[in-house]
């Protein structure tokens, strides 16, 4: 439990603590940014693979790669900066996520601090799993979207626009996998009960479709349904697990209040 001096920390100390956490996170992003800058070619070759084999095109000396192109004098530089920066944000996610919880942790009790450690430990692999899944479904999504191109018309795609599409899909699916982690963490620290999570399920479903419509890279109904379906499934899964956790917690609380435990309820042995 936080000490009295920590609990009464003045506002200026909170702002100084927040500044230090933000600076540490920025340094971590910058360090990975440098790595992303030097690994620019392998990264864009991996991101472009659903549309064209950029590595093979570079090795063969081809003048173009599929339908992708870059325009403008500053286009290549802007693309490299964007790729390196987003690489820094995604790869350094475990570190700045820890800094976020470290800033919140002093206000939590000891049990809640253990829960935040569980959150950080689970959030990183879940995000990585979601981002990987987002990348794996890219070829299917791109093939389906390119199928709407009318016959006898060439569909040329700016690499900047394509990169925005790819990263939005990867980040969106990655963040979607964080939804059950957030809900379960709030349940474990006693902030939300399972019934509270599941009771407004219509509002949650509507909010999920609204978020998908706002953040989805495409506006067609099929893509919206395919992106919203995993979120809805994760929501109900998290709510169901939270209900089970609440039942176990309520039974433990009831046994403590009555002073009755399974050991005490056993029949004593008479001599």
C-alpha cells in the first residue's frame, strides 16, 4: 500500500512523474526508430508482400513492383520516416505500456499492483498475436478489395496510402485483442463486475460497430462485419470470465463474513 507521503503527493510531483515517464517512453521509441530506419528495406518488403514481391523486384532490377508507386520529391523520405516511427511505437509497446502502469501504480493497493503486472504481461503477447493475425489476413482483404476494380482499368496504389491501410489493419486488430485484457483487469481490481460488463451488451455491440466504422480502412459492410465479429466475441468472453471471477470472489467474501470454511464445517471427532 502506498505511504502517506505518496498518497498526498502534490500536483506538481504528479506532473513531474508524468513527464519522466513520457520522456522514458519517447527515448525507447527513438531507439527503436533508429533500428527501423536502418531496417527500412526489409520492413517495407515484408509489408508490401501481400501486393508484390518487392525483394525479388529489387534483386531483378525491375522498374516497378505491382501496382505500388511513390510520388513527389519528399515521398521516399516521408515513407521511410513513417515506417521507422511506427516501427518504434509498435516494437517499444511493452516498455511504454509498463511506464503507463508504473505511473498509475502508486495509487493502487498491493493486490491491484499485482494485477497491473499481470495486465502488462498479458497485453504485450495479445497485441503481438492480434498484429500478426492482422498481417496474415491482409492478402485475403487486399485480394477482395482489388476484385471491385472494373475491367480494363488499372488500379495504381500510392505506397503511402497502401502503408496507411496495412498499418491501420495491423494496429486495429492488435488493439482489438486488448479489449478482453482491459475488461478483465478492471474486473480483477474490483472496478467492474461481470454483470456490469454484460448488462449493456446492446450498447457495447453498437459501440463496437461504430468504432469499426470510424477506424476501418474500408467502408464496405463485409469488412466492417469481419472486423467487428472478433471484438464482439472477445467482449462476451471477457464478460463471461468476469462473471465466474465474481462468483468465486462472492463465495470467498461470504465465507469470511460468516466465519465458516470447508475445514470448520467438518464433523469433529469425539473421543
